[in-house]
C-alpha cells in the first residue's frame, strides 16, 4: 500500500476505484467495504484508492463542545489499513478552505481532477461540499458527465458500521474489552511515552511505567485494572495496567501506568505500544498499602492466566 499525503503530487492512477471515509477503528464493519473496494478494482483492472481525512472533518466543520474521541490515531489507521492489500491510501488535509468548496467544485476539482475515477463507491447518505449540500444523487447526476461508475454502499452496511463504531467507543469507556476487541477484529491498542512518575509502584514491589499518550483525541479505556501486552523495541511483554486516580494514594490526577512482568529495561522517554486484552476489576481504595499489594499479587496471577 502506497500512502500519499500531498494532493498536488498524486500519481496518475490506473482505472482508480475510490471510496471515501474516516474509517475510524478499521473495524469488522469496515471490512466489507474494503473487500468490495478491492474486488471492484479487480473488476475494473484498476487500482484501489481509499481517501481519508486528517484532522477529522468534525473538528473543522462543527463547533461541538464535546471533544472528539477517536478509536485510532492517523498512524494507527495507516498501520491497520496496510493489512488489507489496498493499492493506495490518500490522506487529505481537511482545512476550512477544503470544507468551503461547493459540492460541484468537490466533484470537479477534487474527485475528477485528482483521481480520474473509473468507479466511486460511496454510501447513500454521504454528504460533501459546503454546508454538506452534495449527496449521492448529485454524484449520480454527474456520472454521465464525467464518465465514472457509481456504486452504493447499502443502508444495512452503513448502519452496521455506525453501530459498530458507537458500540466500540462505549465498550472501551465501560472497560468492556471483550466486546470492543470482538467488534474491532483485533486487540485494542494505543501508544505512549514513558514519563517520570512518583515511583510509588517501585516501593511496593511493582515498578510501573507511567504513560503520556501521544494524541489527546485518542480514546482510552475507562478507569480500572487491565491485563495487557506491551511492545517495547519489537518485543512483547505481559503485564497489567491501571487507569485512574490511584485512590489508595489519594491521587488527584488520572494516570495510565503499566507494570510489565519479567522486564528490566530503562525506558524513560521511550515509547510503549500497549494492547489491552481484558478488564480485571474496578479501582478500589484500600485501607493500607499492604492490602493493595495483596490485591496486586492477585491481579498479576489473573493477568498471567488470561495472557
């Protein structure tokens, strides 16, 4: 898969079969669309082209008070899409000027001029252009003018995708990793930089790596204790993770910290990639550090059994 970030220097695609979307999560619901994109490109003796946007369009065209919570960062999305055998991924910088194009300009200057599509695969409810006035019917109307084929992603498929995305986000926030991972089709993961902490875990016999996530819009699971894998320098380690306020220590700041088993590396300032396998339990305020350590012993046993 070739990844393109610069619109002015896109190559000339051969019989481009294109689809457009955010594809956040690259989850099981998206896979039908990706499979269809590949099949249509084979039918057209052409190249499959997936067009996505960065930042998320809602960040530019909406003034929502709720922050955007994404299942994937852009780098994660690229990594996941690599596995599907798509020929080209085109990442468009979504700017106010891009959003201000009329629907007709979007078709003529963006889709046709840049991609010369043989086939466009798009949802019946897809909206584009200034004030989101462009729709499937306009693309259908212009198909004869610009000589492309138009294929519809059904309401059933789109509904499945939307429901899956919503359910994944809700499951992650509730710590329901079983549902989230099943709907994703892979183990949910995130990356973070190991930063200096208060070193309380070390005093308890469970040294932890405190993580600073590298993308504020990336969703992370709800508070609790989890069984995890973590990848460091291409080696995977088993471990357990705590997300929350460390109530036994009267913490006031939400932290993400990981204890890795059989691990002895200096990793401050390094990146860890964390795969969240299963929720173990809720955060609890213990009466003493002795009680906390006893529970951590049990958490480690449970994690090893799961992992």
